C-alpha cells in the first residue's frame, strides 16, 4: 500500500506565492442540495472548506481549468458577470435555477491570454461563457459568499497531456500575483460502470495516481505524460476531460511537490485531490490515512 505520510517540505520562495490544486468537484450541483445525495460528498465538502485556511492570503482572483469545457483552442472566459450553465441532468427543477454570483475578471482573462500567447498558443476568448458545474460545484464550498472574481480556462481538444502541462507552466507567474489556480475534474470519472468492477478500477488507478502525483516533479511529469498506460486508466477515464486539468495544475506547480488533501470513497469509488506547494500546511484531516483505512475495510 501507499505511504500514508504527507511529505513535509520547505521552500526558498516567498510565503505569498499561491499553491495550485487539482480537485475533484463531485456530482452535479451537490453543494446546493440537501439530503442523502449531498451527504455522499460530506468528506469532500469538509476538505474543500478547509482550503482557504491553507492559503497564504485571500486570493485576488480564481482561475479554474474546468473539465466541463473543451474547445479547439485554449479559450478564456472574459465576461464581467458570468451566467450559469446547468450541465447535468436528472436533478430537481430547483437545481436548474441556482446561481453562483461571483464576478468575472476581464483583467485576469487578459493576463491569461497574454501569458499563453507569449508561450506560442493561439488563445480564444468567450465573453458569453457562464460558470459550468465544474466551477460552481467546486467553489460553493470554498467561497460560499461568491465574492472573489472567477475566470475559467478551457481544455484544448484532443486533450494532449504535454500541451496541458506546457500551458500550466505558462500560467505559473500568476501564482505570484495572488491568483489561485484550480484544476477542476474528478480523479475517477466513469459513470457507465458500477459495483465491484468500478470499485476495483478506481482503487488501482487511484493508487497509481497518488504514487505518481506525490513523486518528484520530473518523475511526476513523466508519469502524467504516459497516464494512459496506468492500471485501469481507460476504465477510470474513458474520456480524459476530468483528468487533464491535473496536467495543467502540475505544470503550474513547476518544481513544487504535492500533497494529498482528499482521499475517500464517493459512491464506492476511490477518489482523491491534490495540492502543489513549496511548503507544507497541515490539512484538516489526514487524507492519506483516511483513504488507507477505507482500502483495508
């Protein structure tokens, strides 16, 4: 089994530099609901609520690389007051009227576009793009008051790992400017299998993912480049949209190591999330120990 000790690290970088996260955002509009469906995400909610405490300061803005937005070129949302995209189905009618009223940030959007263009990427802009559930279902537990500006960045088809790591590296300077970069996806994302097969696939892929993400930066990048060869990779991710935000986060992390900030079962599927940071800040609970306990039950 995996080592259950979160690494303690030191850094020569200023304490004001923002960490980077790859987070599992859960199913549908769960933070806006009550009852058994929301209860299924209780541990995830706790871990997300703890993230603001882990930061060196309140972010000036949030950049969300969302697994729910793919485009032919990297595209950034530029609207000052984004609307909502209800990209899920089968939920109560009230869940198609919810609102996360955070402002956009045309200023940050312009910075993102400039950084990517400087690195040789053609960048699209979308002033009409609203928040998708990969953004608001993630941010509702983090910042329920919705008072921090949010910009979304799309993935680029065909979801090439190297391209997304490279884009993350281009975005790294934003960390020194008070921008919190969040890769939003799900570490296991296959809604077409259930039961023992799904549980086994999630456990084996999650063990590989954890080993790879917690490795030294060069080994981490090499593993993520070849993620399709991991155990049960294409069962865990038949389409890579919910994994590739991790590659952007890992690129933006540069040479920072990772720690696990969430590890638990969601709907009987092993799921995890990670922080990349040059320093260690204690989590609200030991996610690795929690996950190992579930794996041994």
